[in-house]
C-alpha cells in the first residue's frame, strides 16, 4: 500500500511539472478584500489555490482617502487597516505560504492596474455582493469597478457559491466562438494541475424551433469550430469535450456546469469588459452558479 501511494504521489508530481512546462509558470494570485464575510471566502479560495499551485499570492485592501481627512487621520486609518490585513493574512498563512500584504491608500481607478503590473499578478480573486435579483445588483460597486478596470482575469465568487473545491479538476468554458474564447481557456488552464482533469466547452445557441431541420447541421458545425478553441496540448493532460446547448445562455451554462459537477466556470468577457461582461449573462451566471466564475477578457 505504501508503495502504491508513493507511486501515485510521484505520478501526480510528474504530471504537475509537465503541466506547468506546457502552460508556463504558475499564476501569481491576489485577493481583494473589504473585510466582509464574502470577501473572506474569496481570500480563503485564493490561499487554497496558491497552496495547491505552489505559487505566491497577495492580499490587498484599497482605501481611497476621505475628502476631508487630514494627513494624520489618513495615516492612522492606513495603519489600522494594515493591521487588520495582517491579522487576516495570519489566518491563511498555514504551511508557510503567507501572502504579501498591501494596504493601498488609493482608489481602484487610480492604482489598480499599476499595482497589478508592479507585483506581476496574473489573476485577481474577489467576491460579488450578496444581493439578490430583487434586492441589489449581484455585482456590487467594487466588483463592477474591478471588472471594468482590471487587465487580468478575475476569479469571482457569486452570492450562491459554495465552499470552492480545490484542486480544480473540472472546468467548464462558455464560448461564443469568438477569437477571445481560446484566450479564456488558456487563462484558466494554469489553475488546473490535478490529474484526471476535464474541460467542457459549451456553446449556447438560440432556442431551437421544433420544425428547424437545419439545427442539427448548425450544432455540428459549431461543435467542430469549438475543437479549434482547445489548445492541442490540453488533450495530453485532461479529457476534453464540446457540446452545443439551446436556450437562454446563463441558464444553459449553469445547468451544464452543475450537471458536469464543474469546479469552475469560465466566461470570456470580450473587450472592452464593461460592455459584454456587465451585461445580462455574467450577473445571471454569478447569481445561479454554486461554483466560482473566471472572467477572462479577450487578448
């Protein structure tokens, strides 16, 4: 039994090394927090992913100065928030994988992307609001601003997301067959290092009329085009499948993800992100999904 276990661990390590060689170095992660319970769940996911990927991660809080704050008051506020950040970081520093802590006395608009570039961050992890369709937008003010500004993929926890599963083994990518779909897949693949992974590409078409004879041909054509989205190297590491669904986009994508027991949904946001991503599909997917959603802008 010990020999079998050791061989399995060796195979897993070898697989992870080969996977990283194919997709490049592991991504550098960053969690944004406003110290809310939902944001803490996002920090928890970021820490778990960083440990699984054996990569560095950052923990940040942006706090724009108040309009009437004196320099002394601003400095005291930054020190207090930095202390809160260090306390939060200490909760997730198990195994020696402590985050780099940043307390930025700037607005997101003024500092986010320069901060991302300076620290080599590849993926930002954050939580959406707790709002429901009737109470508040599912994407809160901060999440919307990050979505509009960020030039790297975002890993977003929706209000219905359960405790995320790590390592990520099953990935669902919703594609509209645009050029950015391949970039979205490639943005998500470095997050998967587990053996026996699976990637499912889903394209959602308009609701199919009962008397539409051409739908079968259209679905076959779309499926053939979807295989072109998948990098050839992917099939060496993970199972891959494509499928065409009919219906409303968000409903079909989430139903496919839940039916396939996906750990992560990938949505290509288009460019600029503020147009496509802030439209109807992404908030609906976030509201319905029980797993995190990776939002990747077109390259």
